[in-house]
């Protein structure tokens, strides 16, 4: 039995319903909320602010620190042990790298920009939701950025190529599955994050990434709307 | 053939195309990629001749030469005071620029400004490494005692001050408070307690509603309602400016 129809009736290139809002955390210098399906992420940006311990400072340019955190109740019933773990550390690191390629921190030597990503609810694609939220939050913080970053997971379920896998698809057992989070910039379509879990052929991978590109465009529109909406009316 | 594709005062987001061709050039907040100019931040577009710049609408304060700020003394060194500027960088207040008085060699510096004091000072120099110098030799630059200090969005400071200080002087007139608005987003208010509250609420209101037109008028009405007094001498033309 092969996977020919997505279990929730979506088209192969159809994303889950999205929602985005900018400026949700008043205390932060910049903040954003991004929701895709049942996965939602809050991102708060603080800074540029001074950085201690001093040995972490870079006199050439500012540094970016990301923290990805799933809240204890964010899973599907099981309590998630709070705090950092190996998975969260890795995701924090890749988030940082995927955002750093658009950020210009030359103006902030010895300082730090902190990005906190909290996920109150997760159902697959959480690192992508986190990156989408963080990208909007960084823009909201007034930082110099070349472009926005949008991210989505693509992959195969059985023999079908799909975008934005949900948990049931990630956990599909009757065939091979590959889950590939991709992050891209808008203008140049540079890939700033590409990871993979599962198995896939080269041809399929190339096709999947192309699908991701189209999906990122859709996400970009949502991010753009949210950002403009916050500042609309402000001259 | 070059062409500007955005309107003046339009809100743009990072990576948005602003202009095509080599006849225009990017100023602060925008960058060129091949022949096109893109926005480098969220902000408002200003077209100044051939230069296109994007003015930020949000974000933390960055020290700039000439800004009058409210800073907090955090350390006392051999040669002066170190002050915290509500930004990523602290500033140095050297002895010679600290007061108009003569400071004796070996004098106890904390008797001038102690740790924890707030001062109004002016930024005199910012280096590429963001080493900041401040001075307090101009009139109006002083140590703040009493009153209350709170922070506002740095990008809204020009609106709180108003054209030639019209907004802040209206609040001063209505509440009888002494007010200092620092460019770094710190505001100091001193007066009768009830009036202090009115002044704080008014400034918060300006911060929140600064983008809605007719601000001066609305604030005037708000102040009259809160103080139950008629405000005199607010000129008609000021009521229509959008600062």
C-alpha cells in the first residue's frame, strides 16, 4: 500500500494553515509569532546589548545567539523535559547559522543579539516555524538584514513528494520517509538550512528542494503581510 | 534606465526592492545588489535627491554624536565616570568634561556623581568600536535628583519632544512637572505625585498613538481632561503638524 493521498486531504504542495503576527512581546526589542498547522512558535529578540562573559565578545562584529526551546506541555501528551538537550542545542545552532547569513551585525562590535524561540505547541516542522518567527522578530527589532528567511520542511512519504509534513507523515511506517527542513532567503533563494532525516534519492531530493522553494514563497507572503500590518499607519 | 519603485514614506521590509538602475544610490538602511537597490531593514523610505534611505521604526538605541541622553553612573575610575546609556555600549564621562567646577587632584569623585546617580549628558564621540564619550559641560546637562525615570521606545522620542520641543513643553505647562527626555529612550519627570502620574500617562499615550494623525490635538484634549484646566498658548498651526 503506497501513500498516494495525503491523510489530511492536502495537495502535495499545500502547506498547513498559517498565521503570523509581529510585536507580540512588548518587553522585547522585536518579537513575532508564527503558526503553521498545530505547530506554533514565539520568537523574542533582545539587543544589540552588551555581552558577558567578556571572552565571548567579538571586536569585529556583533554575535547572534539563538535559543530553541520546546515547552514541557508542547508535545502530544508526554511531558517534555524542560531545558536544553542535545536536540535543542543542535537546532539552536542551525537556526543561528541560517539567520546569520542575512543579518548584518558589523555595526555592533562586542555586542550580542539574543533570539529566544519558544514553542508552546509542536506537531512537526518546529525548527522551521522557529526560523520563520525569528526572522520576523529580527526584522521587527530594527536590525540590518539583507532579506527575510522562510523555512519549511519538505520530503517524501512513501513514494510521494510532499511539503510541510505533519507528525503522522513523519511517522509513516508503510514506506520510506525523508524529512528535509529547508530555509531560504527570498530574493536570491539561497539555501540557509538543509538537513535531512531518512532516505531519498538524489533526483527526488532536487525535486523536493524545488517544491520547498515554492512553499517558502508562500510563507514569505505571510511574513511580509504580518510585518507590514504592524507598521501600517505608522508614518 | 533607472526607476524608483517605492513611494516616499512607504513602509518597507528587509529585501524589498526600492529602485532599479544606477542613477540612484543606497544611503543608510538600504544596499545595492547588482543594479538594484533593496531595503536593509524594516522602516520608512525617504528619498533625498538621488539617495534612498530607510529610517528605522523600531529597535534598541544606538549612541550617536550630539544626542542628549539620560545615563546612569555604573563605575568610578581614575579619570572619570563610566555611565550606562540604555544601549549595548556604556560611555565614559571624563573628569575634565564632567562639571564646570574645578576638581581637585585626588578628590572624592563620588561626591560629584555617585554610583547609581542619573545624569543628563551629551554624546561627544563614538568610535568605530563603539567606545562612547559623553560630556556635561553644556547648559541643561546636570545630575538628576528626585523624580522618576522610565523608559520609552527610542524611535518615538522625536514625537514625545515634538517640533522644537512643542509636545514636551505642553506637558510641562499642563502638569507643572520638570521633564527631561533623553534620546536614548529614558524620560525623567519630577513634580507633584499626581501630576507626575498624568505626565507619565500622557507620554505613554504619545508613544502608543504617535502614528495616528492629529496627535497634538488629542494630547491637548487629554491633558485638559486629566488636569481639568484649559491649556493656553498652544498655537493653532502646531495642532495640525504631523511632527
